[in-house]
C-alpha cells in the first residue's frame, strides 16, 4: 500500500501584511481658510491565521503551495477616513498539527480543536492619521504615523498526532460512541450498521497536558477486502496509527471469532497492520454482570493469548480512565 498521500511535515514561508500609513491631510473648504487636520488612520495589515479542521487528515494542501502572504493595510485618507484592513490569510490544518519556528525549532503552537483559530503572524498596525496629533499648541500637525511593517516567519508544520489510535470493529460495535465520550468530537451515533460513513477524528485529553488522536472509521465486515461494506476504503486512515483498538460488543456471539475476522481483513489490506500494537476492548459491558465478566475473562485469556483485553462501557462510563491509561502506555512504550 502506498502512503503517497500522507504529508506530515512541511516547511512554509509566512508573511503578514504591512499596516497602512496614517494620512497627513488638512481639511480645506471654500471660505474656510484654516482647516483642521483630518488625515485618517492606516488599515491593519492582514494576519496569518492557523485554523484547525477535522476534515483534514494530512498536510497535503501544503505540498505545492509553500508561501503565504497576507494583504497590506490601505493608507489612511482625508476626511478622517480609515484605510481598509489587509486581507487575512487562513491556513487550514488537520487536528494535531504542531507549528514550530523553522530556525529555532521551538514549538509556537499546537492545533487540537476543529474550528480553532490562532494568529501565528499578526499584521502590522496601521499608523494614526494627523487628526490624532492635534494639540493646543499645534492645531495643524504635519505628522502622521507610518504603518508598522508586516513580519516574516518560516515555520514547520508537523502532524505529530496523525491518529495514534485507530478504532477497528464491526458496524454497530460502539466505536463512534467511544470517540464521543473520550473526545469533544460529535460523531453520529445510531442503532444500525454503517452509521459512520467517513472517518472521524478526536483528540483524547490525557492528564492535563497530554493528548493523543483517536480515529473512528466506518465498520469493517467480513469480506471487506473484497469490497463489502465501507470500512475497507478507509483503512488507509489508520494505516499509520501505532495502536489499534479492536472494539467488540459484549453481546457478540463469539468475541474471538469476531476478532479473527477483523484481523484477517486487516491482514488482507496490508500485512504490516498486524505489526501494530493492539488491544481488544469489549464494549457495552454495562450489559454484563461481574460474574459473567469473570467467566469471559478466563476464556478470553486463553483465546487471545498475549493480546491485552478489557471491558468498558461508554454509556455507563466504565473502564474509560483505565482505557486511557493503557492506551497512553502503549503509545509511549
Ligand atoms: N448499552 C450500551 N450501548 C452502547 C454503548 N456504546 C454504544 N452503544 C450503542 O450501540 C449502538 C451503535 O453505536 P455506534 O457508536 O454508532 O457504533 P459504531 O461502531 O460507530 O457503528 P458504525 O458507525 O455503524 O460502524 C448505538 O445504539 C449506541 O447507543 C455502551 O457502552 N453501552
Ligand atoms: Mg460509527
């Protein structure tokens, strides 16, 4: 499988706009010999703004366009008219993008939320027109501020968190529900198969300052590799995840069998998928009592060999903290 469409590291050149000059202008009208100052302010230079988008998965947009310049503010004019602000430029990036200063490699910011906007390079302020500078002793100032020039910056965009954890499961297993309780993502959830039609990403916040990305993709079914269902096409989205979470509902007739089918489809897609860390999570365990869980544990321990497993319930909020702890460990070991 090629990974040609994954671009997760780019260097781009940014330039914010110059502020417009303040105007030096003296008001003139017929019959008014000594008009006052009326030079308006310059407009603000355009900002360069980074914006998070849940619909983006890579930095592919930046593969060909590497230079971004915001508009300049217009100069102020007579009659105290303020120049128009320069046009802002937005750079849309996937969630989990880290932006570094290309020279110092220092992290400037990180984008984790859909729609989140951060100004990375502010436009220069417009200069103030001479109207602002009139004083008791100088009624006709012939002075206005120049605009402040824009700035230049070379940055590295790095997709650090390209979905660290991928959710794999049959349709209706509760994948989207899990994403919705661990992250701020709001995927569609319903009691029928193929509710999820395209992948959803969410950022799982872990103990104050850490986070990782979780990807929810459409359900996988037996025969997916031959084109059945939808999930297969989207497997490439979790191809780069370091950890796969196999979600199998507590009411599955045969958990081990379901796991084997999922594993088989992944193998057919790309055998390297099996090299990833994986964990089996029994979802909807609010349907089980402790006795049943204990019994199942004994069986699963034998059947799954060394693959770790655990019980959770997104609805009843059972085992979620433990799940995050385990995932974090797997990601960082
Ligand atoms: N009892 C119980 N039901 C759950 C739990 N988690 C999810 N469900 C229900 O299971 C059904 C399917 O949930 P989804 O999250 O949409 O499942 P999915 O795996 O994303 O399904 P697809 O998108 O179709 O692949 C919904 O009716 C959920 O309310 C849980 O912890 N307990
Ligand atoms: Mg879903």
